[in-house]
C-alpha cells in the first residue's frame, strides 16, 4: 500500500463511526395532549409509564414523552397539537374528545391513543369499540354512566334527603352531556336535582352558597379541577357542610367525603401498553377500545365525622379504601 492509499484508508476508518451514528434510528417521541392541568394527573402519569415499561419502553432510554397541557383552555389545543405533529410524534396520547379531534384534524396517519370518559362511538371518535378503524383507539371509563351509582351511594349516607345538586364547570367540553346524564340518573332515583355551574374559586363559593340557600342535602361533583386544587374544593364542601361525592380518588384523599369512579392509574397504564404496542408496529385499528374494569370507592371517615354523619356498616363494607 502506498502512502496516498494509506492516508485515504485512515480517512475512511475515521469517518465510519460518525456515519454509523448518523444511521442509528432516532428515539421515538410520544406526545401527551391533555385538556387539563398536570396537578391531578401525577399518579396516572406513573401508570402510563408503567404501561410503557410493560411493553418494553422506558422514558428517556428508548422513548421520550412530551407533555402538552391546555390548562382548561380548549382554544390552546390546536396549537399544542400542531407542535406535536410538527415534531413527528410517533404516537399521541390524547386525553378527552377535544384533544383527539385537535390531532385528528391535522393528521390522519399519526396513531392516536385516547382516554375519555364518554362513549367514543357516540363522540364520533371510532366506528366501533371492538373494531376501531383508521389511526385511533384507546380506553374509556364511561364516567358519565356512573352518576347513578354516585347518587345512590350518597343517598345511603343521607337517606332522609331528596334535594341534591350536581356541580359542573360549563367550560368543560363534557358539561352538557354530563349534565344530561346526571339529570337522568337523579330522575330514576326520584331526586330533586339542582344543577350548578362554576368556573373558578369565586363561582365555586357562589355555588356552595346557593346550595345552602336551597337546603341541598347532597352533592355530586362532575370531573373537573374548577381551577382550584383538590384540597380547596374539598375544603369548600366542608366549610358549607355539604356532603359531596367526587369521581376522582384525589378529592377523598384531600379531605373530601367520598369518591367513586374508575381507576385513572389503571386506565393510563393500559394506554401506555397500547402506545408501546403501536411503537412496535401494531396498527391502532387492530387494538379494540378497552373499557375500564377497575373502580374505586373511597370513604373519608374524618370528613364524615366533621359533617356529623355516621357511615352505615353497609357502605363501609363496600368501600375499597377507608381513610381514617
């Protein structure tokens, strides 16, 4: 080998590792698009990462997760979705129908895994639960079908009362259908239902004051942060002495009286599993929409005592968790 050939060979060898590095596949990115705020979703996020790990993916090792929170402002969703599309998200995990639609409007190919509380067929997200078509599948907990159970549990605690209230944030995308379902559930139980709306702390105080004026005996709270921490909402219910049941365990853990709803941690874990399977090449259309099967009934005995309520043994026996 002459001198010129030797130098040329050195250049080829030196360049080879750089070229090999350039050919390495990029780490896929999962975009999380959420209509709300991160405060109430710390534990579900742990569940999502667990599901991904079950599918063989670890955040920051062989996959990255980029979270986008609309903070309750639905008008932000299109911009957030556009950013995820621009960055070529391999999968988008969308929480709530508006988030799903924001991504679907921009792309018919990026796989979407959703978590919704409504019937995704009625919402027009998929054609059927068992055989979704296109690029969308996910998990539903049919939360709006649980209002009857929540009213029933609350009535067992205050059996002599028939005046109940339903609290909802009118800015929530599900406010109208949830109100309709709550009214239908109350009617079946022969309850007099008063629907109250609140967007923030000031309107929440006005709503609770109205409950006192109308002698409301119990309250079912629609799923929403209402712009305040769980502790603040639970504190208002205690301050105005209104027995309340919530759809999320976080509120009972924060001092609320009771909660009954599907486990979001378990639902997000399954969403993580689905996301991982899609990263491996499974088509969303081949993954049937799953329905939540794990539900949690939590009673806070300290909150009950503060309201002067005695929890019947039958309710205690039904509880999955009793907070002393």
